[in-house]
C-alpha cells in the first residue's frame, strides 16, 4: 500500500512538511508516480513502519547527569546512612 505525504503525516501525528523531513532523515525512498493531479511521491507503508521500528530499537536511555562535586553522588543509601550516623573523625 502506498501512502501520500499527508497520510504519513497523519500516521506520525505531525504536519506534512515535518513528515517529509522524517522520511528523508530515515532514508525511506519514495515511489514517483509522475506529474499530474493526484500523483507525485508515495511511500510504501511497510518501509515507513520498518524505518520507524528501526529508530525505536536503536534509541538508548541516557544516564542522568550527576553534578560534579556532589558529595552524595555514586553512593548507596547504606553508605550515606553509615557516613551520616558515624562519629566525626578528628584530624
């Protein structure tokens, strides 16, 4: 089944221009039906869905950034409780 730019935009819940940019970025190749009324570029629905699934699989979760110099960063709850309840050492 071939989809128009407007149908791809409806599928992605965006505007036709943004949908075209997404298709270009995903490198989905269009089928050119030629010039004339109701013709133009179309995309195979299966290729669009495969490209979208491919982006879903390659996304990685980002680790939350930890501010530098934070005295609590990288410590477990047990270590923090032990550190806070221990007697201060004299130097």
